[in-house]
C-alpha cells in the first residue's frame, strides 16, 4: 500500500511515541549505512557506486515492551520489520530489502543478571558479545562462544543465525550454550521459553527461535551457561601429507576426546591463508588444535593426540604455530588480511557425517573448479562432532565481472552449484552463517516437504508477513 | 575533495565492524552510524559517485575522535583521518549542522567555550612573573570550568618552589579548532601564533595541563615543523618527576578508587603510568576499571560536549557505568575536561575528583 503525502510522518510520530523522539530516525545518511552488511552482493553493490536498499524508518527500542509497541504499529501499517544487531552477518539477513523498519537492537545492551551458583549470565540481545564475555571473564568464567565477530556481533545476532565459535568442538554451538530466551512475537506478545533447556514439556520452543533470523519474532534477552576458564590451554600443530589423512586423524581424535579447537586446512588454504597470517611455508594439510581443562587431563589427551597424528603421518609442528594461530584468530578478519572487493568470495560452509564429508569436499571442489574457470576453492574443517564435521569452504574470484548484474549472476550460480553439491551428498545448506537473503531460494530444496512445518509456523506467528521478508525461504 | 590517505582508510573501514566494541559513542547511543564503519562507508562513496551530503557530514561530528578505533585496528587503519577530512568538507561547503556552526564561530573568534575565563585564575596569573623557566600552559577548559584543577596545579608548583609562569593572554592551542574543521591552514596559523607566544617567555619547559593540547603540540605542531625548541611535558609526568625528586612530598590519602585514563593521554601520548604512580604515592588503593590504559573509553569529549551536550553526557554516564562495574565509588582522573564532565554527571553516592586537586589536598 502506497503511503501518500504526510502519511510517513504520521507513522513516524507513532513510532516516536513508542520509543522516544531521539530513537526514531529517517536521516538519509543513517539509512544508507543499513544497506550494507557482510553479504558480498551488498558490498559489491555500493562498491560500484549503486544505492543500497534503505529502510523507511530506523527505530531503536530500549526493551521488549518498546519492541512490542513497534511490532504492533508495524502490523497495523503492514510495514516490514528487519532486525539489526551488529550488521556483521554474511548472508544479507538484516538488509532492508523491502524498506519498512530497521529495528536496531543495540540500545538493549545491558547485562542483566549473573549467577555464580547456576553459572549463568543474562544479557539483552543488543549487547556486543565481547562485552558479555569480558564481564564473565572478570569473574573467572566464559560462555566460550568465540566467533570472529566477537567484537562486533550482538547476542541476538549470534542466536538469530545459530552461530558458532572457535571453541565449539568442546563447548558447543550457540544453541547448546543458550539456556532460555525472551522473544517478542510479531503480534507484540512478549514470551519466554522455558527457564531450562532440558525438559519433557513438548518440543523445544527455544530451538524454534534460535536460527529464525528475525522471521518469527525478535529475540530481546537470553540466558547463557558459563564454564570456568580452564586451568590450562595447550596448543599444537601438525602437518599431514593430504586432507584425507588429516580428516581421518581428526575424526579419530574427536571421537575419543574433545579438543576445544581443532582446525584442518586443505592444501589450498594451507599455502595461502595460513602462510600469509602465521608464516608457515609448507605444502600439505595443516592442522592446529588446542586442548584445555585440568592440566593432568590435558596432558593425557595431548599424548593420545600425538599417537593418532603419528599413525596418520602427521608431522609435529610444535606449539608455536598453534599459539600464533590463536593470537591471530581475529587478525584474519581485519582489512588487509581478509578477502575484500573487488574480489568475489563466499563461504559455502556445510556440515555432514563423517561417512559423507570427504565426498562432499571433493564434490564441492569439483563443482566450483570444474564449472567456473579461474575460481579458487579453499577449505578447512573447524567444528567437529562425534558424528561428523563441517567444511568451511570458500570460493574466490579474483576478477569478477564488472557489470553488477553479471556479477550477481555468477555469484549465485557458484553458490547454487556448491551448495547443491553438498546437499546431494548428504550435506546441509549451511553450517553456522545462516540463510538470510543469500540462500533463501534453496531452502525448499533443502527441506522438501518438511518446509511446510516452517511455513506453517511462519503463517501462524506472522500472518501479515512483516518479519524480515524474503529471508530464510519464508 | 578527500585525500588518497583518507579514501584508503575509508575503503578499509567501510566493510569492517571489528572496532565496534570500543567506540564510546556507539556503545551508549546504540546508533549504527556511531562507529567507524558507517562513517567510512559514507566517505568511501565520494569517489564512487555518491558524494557525502549534509546529512553525512553532520554525522561526522558525532564522534569524540578518541582513537579507540585506531588503537583497536590490528592493521593500522585510522578512522579519524577521514572523519577530520569530512569535517573540513563540511566547513568548506558550509554544510555544518547549526549547533556545530555556532561552536565553530566561537572557536574562530577565540575559544569554542561560551563562558569567559575564570576571574580568580586570571588575577592569579597576572601576579606571576613575566618570564620563568617553566611555562604552565593551562588550556581553554582549564581557564574556565576546569579552573580549580589549574589552581590546584599552580599551588603544587608553588609548594615545589618551581620558578614558573603562565600567560595572561594565553592563546588557544588550535587543537579544538583542528578537531572542528580538520587540520587545515587556518588551524596551522592559529597553532603557529600560539607557538610564537610560548617561545617569547624564555621558558625551557612547557608543562601542559590538558592532554588534548599536549598531544596537538607533540603531533600536529611537530609535523608542521612549528614546534619551538622547548621541552613539552604533560602535567602528570611533570608532577610525578617532582614527587620522584622529593620536591613534592604527598601525604597519605588512604582510600580506594578507580582511575579513568584520559583518552588523549593514554592513546595519543601513550602515557598511563605517571598518574598511577602519583596515586600510589598518595596511598590510594587503585582498582582498575573496565577498559583502562590504552583501551580507555572517552569521557564524553570536550568538543562533543560543545556540539552535542546530551550525547556527550550519555557517553560520560556510560563511563560512570564502568566505575560501578569496577565496584568503586570514587573516580579519579587527570585531565581538566574529564574532571568537568565527570563532576557534572556524578551519580548519587559516588564521587569524582581530579588527581591534582586530590594531591594538593594532601601536600
């Protein structure tokens, strides 16, 4: 429905009444900046001097009550609502592709509660994750959610896309670390999931909202479990002849013990990124890991690791490279180190059982390299489970087409080929970056008839379809 | 309009969010525009055919220029480079927000502050000798709302029997004018005039009370080649040296407190320890607060306080939150601007005091 004349101002007044005059903006400069997140197409678009997608209103609520008021207004006027935390997502999930409202949650940034007895911490969804970590660290604890976006991503963002950190092999993903949520439903109702994640009270409500990317409601608060900062953390690195040997070694390790970090890089990534950032100049498949906890146990686990790596021909590279990787774990993501425009790139992370993962690696590698001339493919495995692992595989196009439409076409074709290669071999559409706008079109292929479950939820909770349209295939 | 250096920094920052967690303004306003990335994005669009407009230029003033972002960047990028150039553009194109225009007009007239220098301080300075070995450079805020800090420091110099003077007609350094309009010719001229005045006193040492002025002297003035052959030293370092030399013997003030590192002192001048040593000499038990030393958060910024007083106050209140987090009720700082901002926003049940006022009270 078109808004004529001063209708925009009428809505603006209503929003200002809900959250305060200072917390509603239609400033053109501010609106411009919400049109770019970490999604490559959004970056390419502005890099070429094109106008990004812009919201009609920027709204900054301070708590769940204000979020509720905003959603009620949005429903009445049928205004799309796009929730924005840190804006550091790579899938375009927060982009205001349909105008409407950007709901910026960063005013909701308080740490609300901390329990030494239960080892929990409660924070609002707009809190930068680093700040929550620092608070916990001061008291001798950690959530152990340490992603590369730790210093810029919000609590809500991590939950909304079902994120992961480098320590996940030991401490789990964000969905394992979260105990309960407060969510504002699209109709403005404020709900809480059950106070504990383990129960026999029906399906897990929490898991419906974690990973929902703002399509089913707005997460406003979360409770996380805390773990003690370990007595010690020991690093080691190994070099395998090839990715296959490395994969076998890592599987054997994780099926018996749980390193906090275990990262296996294929040769392409070993001779490029690893060489660049930590200076290791060898061919083969580099692996670094960390084991942590009580020192006695760490030493036993490290002995086991040595045995397994030796069995698969892994050369001990000492502790130095592992430590250096850890010190530089965030450095990788600063300008000058990270891939940047005009390169085209994407991370086609997928996850599968050990039966399928090596097959998937080669299928994706061939899908990209055989079908797209000059496109590089690098990969590493960084998050491990008893049953399988994920591949953090990236494609890089050094000289993408100049024309933006052609660039988008190529970008999406590469994604289609890569992700379908994964899905056809038992992998899933994405491991931990989410779906967003980027992969929305592939959700029905992933889920098949099961998609109706998600669609049914969406239809029931958001009958006006205002919550983050075009994202998550919903 | 933007230099190659500014665009290089803007291009680096435009898609990077990594320093978001240390921006004192963004953390309290919750506004996406209040951190380095979106400002870099807007500037980076200029060579790409979307020039920075009045709205974009206006947002550039919502920044303390505290360099928390610069300090955080592991690859050495420097957002203030393009923010300052954007401010220059705003001045050249007469696209300043109205409130900023008023502040700039005042600064061009003489000082960005509306109030006049403190009478008592002015009278006291007139009684000082015309020439001396040590010149005490007080700065704009030290002569006005921060005059108690200046007076305390002068008391200490006299207790240490230092042969010092200060300028009755002390010119502004040019630091604040530079932050308003970028480091352009007008600012250089203002700074040159200031340097000439300082050179004419016959002093060998210039003790600078306000870290913003001292950083400006040591960086911008040095780069322009207009720094005279004088020793420029921060008030904290000079005072610590007096204590070391037993010219000042502090009594004990045994209580616990937390300390706020002034951002210009900690980051621009890379000085964090003299203030701590002074506190130790006084017997103050220091509990470090969240984000200290080079990670310090800005107190609200002297210029931001003039341009956007409410925003500045919110930033200061954010820092008070860090004092609570440290579990302390007493906050000490060593900069006249910080002292004024914290005093003006002190929450109930808490206290804030300037380091030199405290030291003077026990000497």
